[in-house]
C-alpha cells in the first residue's frame, strides 16, 4: 500500500466516523428533546366531575363521569338542529376517532343543550351518523344545566336557535376534567390523543 493510498483510507475512515458521530448526536437529540405541549388548555388543578345523572341515547340512566371511569372521554355540548359548528365538530371527531382505529378506551360523547327536542332516539340517530360508537346524552332541562355548569359551558336560547360554547372537554380515566380544546385547537386532537390516551 502506497503512502497516498494509506492517507486516503485514513481520511475516508475519519470522515465516516465523523458522519456516524453526527448522525448519532442528531438521533440522540431527537429522542431526548422535550415533547411538544398539548394544544388544549390544561387545568392546573383537574376538576373532578361527579354526580351528573343523565340519559343516554338508548334511554338508560348514566353517570357522566362515573360510568366511564377507566376510559378517556371527549365531551362536546351541542344540539342536533345546530346548522354549523356541531355537525362540523362531530364529523371531525369522527374522522379522528376512525383514524386512531376506534380505541376501546376512548369515548366520544355529545351532550345536548336542547333536551326538549333531542330525545334519546333523536340524539342516538344523530351521533351514530358520525360514528356507531359515539354516545349521545340528554336529560331534563335541570340535569343538562347542571352538567353544563360542571364543564363551564354556557348556552342560551331554544328551538333551533341555541347559542352555546363549542369547546371539546377531555375527561381523564378518573373522571377529572383535564383539558379543554377550543375550536382552534380541535384539529390538533388528532396529534394529541395518543399522548392523552397514555395519561393515567
């Protein structure tokens, strides 16, 4: 081997080692970087939601938080005659849920703010049109108002003209209100849900 060949081999070896070291440092930095913040608004002290007795789309009495313990639950307040934000939000949640493979430990619930019209049958047909696993909840006017207060949801009006808060709430597996996703953040649920589903 000539001096020239030996020098070239040494140079190529050093270059390859530097390249490997750089790639290793990049990979290490990638895996050790802090996870991006979730897009929803977090509650500093999660609020335990309990004692909210409602009626599901099959007519059964349920406790909104208690009956879903052990599962992550997304809760959206809306109504079936809503012309825009409700079907848009429910369709988006349907796509996200489907894209995630319809996780067994994730509930998607729509709670009506128009209980006089949205009977269990009406609500059931509505939520099932977005995904067969979705859950519709209704109740008396008083029960719905109590649930809305527990989730810091405002609404007013009657008939087909109800105005309401349009956020999606996240209940953790202990029935605690942990995050709220406003309409600007709802699209990011697709990226956030895998992490949310890992929460205790």
